[in-house]
């Protein structure tokens, strides 16, 4: 009889330990920040260099 009570107690303890599935972790998507470049951003620097070279050659 003691073995039956012990088996019932262990079964009850084991069933509560595995009563539910663990919740899936919530993973947030990384935030990607991009700087906005204007279309003329790539042409200004070469134009300034060209003007500086033209000013240096003209002297």
C-alpha cells in the first residue's frame, strides 16, 4: 500500500512539473537606420576638387 501511495505522489509531482510547454522567447527584429543621401551628394565633392584645382592652375 505504501508503494501505491508513493507512486501516486510521484506521479502527481511529475505531472505538475511538465504541465505546460515553455513559452517561446520573443525576439525583436533589429532596427536598421539608414542615412538619407541626396542625389547631388556624390557630385559636390568632385566639383569642389575641380574648382580647387582650376584655381590652383590659374595662379
